[in-house]
């Protein structure tokens, strides 16, 4: 699809005469027909055809088409990946962390069972569970690393979305009655631990003696291994029975917080008041947005900046359309003059070049839309193919948060990209088409 063509308008008109014996040349001109008539489309098609004399114009047209196609495709792919990142990270983070976290203010949570039950009775709350959390040093068959121990009840752990449904080895049955722990698959691999092996946990908050507090060191068998799909969490969390965690961290009969999950994670502000009233005791309530504000703000800023930067590709392609049309108008000056002398209106000439330039934008946008959707839906398969070709991993889950490249197409944003590309392409054709319509036939034919 190229902006070129050395066929004169007389040839085009004669073709129309040959196709309709009952219509003369002047009757086929735009002055005798309506806007966007068959004659205008026929002449625009001729200008889109490849001719040897206008090779340079053809190259510019190819660059414009490819630029719009790649610009649209790149925008769709990048927006899909950014949406996928936000959705996946949100699901992973909220799959293990509560939407609203209830903490005591005046006295410790010794009545955590009753408070959790009252919070679950609040309309909109799915479930609430008491929790103890502490930092430890974990070691196994090979080396050691920092870890975060969470003390939870068996029933609560099974209901936790990211853990209960992602056990890859072992089981959570009998978790409360035993003395074992559940660890992530990445931690098990890094510490060379298998099901049934012992993991040693060290915390500085141990026994109080006359010489101060001594570190507490204790080993626990690994009874379950989970894999959330988020390497950061699979490498740091250790789940322990709540009663054992209370003994281990010297917090008998109390818990640190009560985490709650609600039906809609975006309704946290609406749920604050009902939960404070439903707890029936002094509490402070924080939500997931406060705890992860900087993380998601940075993600949103990056997404918006990427959108603005990649939009420049479309602007460059639109400028190529402008330059290509100006060169075509210069080349076809005599043809335009002949059209005007035969009765074509300025509006008809403008529409001819409008169709010629806009066609590049329309077909480039359609091609970019198809390429972007196809790539977004098969991005992981393409990544695996590229990894096989290069002999190295293009997506290392140990370096990034997620185990695979996420992509989620949002039809609203995708259509916005398509309409934006079409709008820029149309705007790029207006001025050159207007200049073509304003061309003076006398000046154009003076030196012919």
C-alpha cells in the first residue's frame, strides 16, 4: 500500500467511461456526484498504487504504514502487560494480605476469637483471622536466609487464597495438631529442603535470663510446600500453627492483628466505619492501599509515562503521512489542475487526497491492532521460543516478582489506542489535502 501513481487523471476518467458507456467524462466528475463518490475512491486507489517514478514517495508511505502498525501494536502490548502486572501483583498481594488490617489500640488482642467472629458478622466481610507475625533467620540443608513467620490457624490458612489452593507438596490437614510448618517452593529450593526435612528458625526474641534475652533456636519439620507464583513471597513466608507461634514469639494468649477480607477490595473506605463499630472494642484499621501505596503509585506512574513515550511513535508515523502527501500533491499538480478545469470542485480534490492519506492510517491501525492482540495473547509462548533460540531465559522469576509475563487486554484502553491512531492519521491528512484543494490550476499548468 503506497502513495504513488503516474497514471494521469485523464486515464482514470477514460477508464470510468469505458466501464459505463452511457456516462460521459464530465458526468463522472465529482461536480456531478455526491461527496465520496465512486470517482473519488477510484482516483485515490490509483494514487495508492505503486509506480516506478514515485519510488521515494512509496518508501515514505511504507515507513508511515509500518510506523503506525508498530506504534499501535506496541501501545496495545505495553498497556496489556502493565495491566497484567497490576492485576497479578494485586491478586498476589491481596491473596496473602488482608484487605483491612485491624490492630489493637488500648490493650492487647486477648479476645481475638470473639473479635474475629464479630468482624465476620459485618455485612461485606468474607472472613477474618487472627495473626502473629515475626522476622526470623531460616536455615536448612544449604545456607540460610531471612524469613517472615506467620502464625495462623489451620482453617484460616486453608481459606487464604494464595496458600490453601496452591499446595504443591504435603498437606495442611492436621496443621494445628502438629508441630510442622509450611514453606514456599523458592525457599525450599534455595535452602535445599524437601518434604519431611527440618528447617531451623532463629529469632532474637527468645528466653529472658539474668544476662538478658537470648536468641531462640528451634527446628520444625516441613509438612507442606506451597507455590503462589510470586517468587518474592515463595521465598520469604513460613506458616506456623498459631498456638506454636504464640509460644515461639513469647506472645501467649494474644495475637498481633486480625486481617479481614471483604467482597470488594476497592471498598475499603466504606468498610472502615462498620468494622470499627462491629469490633466492639478500641481498634485502628489500615487497608492494603496504605500499606502498598508507594508500590502501586510507582506502577501507575510508570504505566502513564510508557503510554506517553510510545505515543510518539504514532506522531512520527503521522508526520510521515504529511510529508508523503505533500510530495504527492507536488507530483500530481498537473493532474489536479486538469481535474479542476474539467469541473471537479475543491471539496472533491480535498476528499481524494484525504482518502489517500487516511487509508494508510486505517490499514496500518488495523494491522497494528491484530498484531498487538495476537502478541499479547501469546506473549509467554513467544518468550519461551525466544529463550530457546537464545539459549538463555528472557524472564527470570528469581529477579522479578512474578513467575511469568502477565498480559491482560482491556478493551476500553485498546479501543482508545485504535481511535487515537485513526484520529492522528486523519488529522495528518487534512492540511496536505487542503493545500491540494487550494492549488491554482493556471499556476499548475503554466509550465506544463
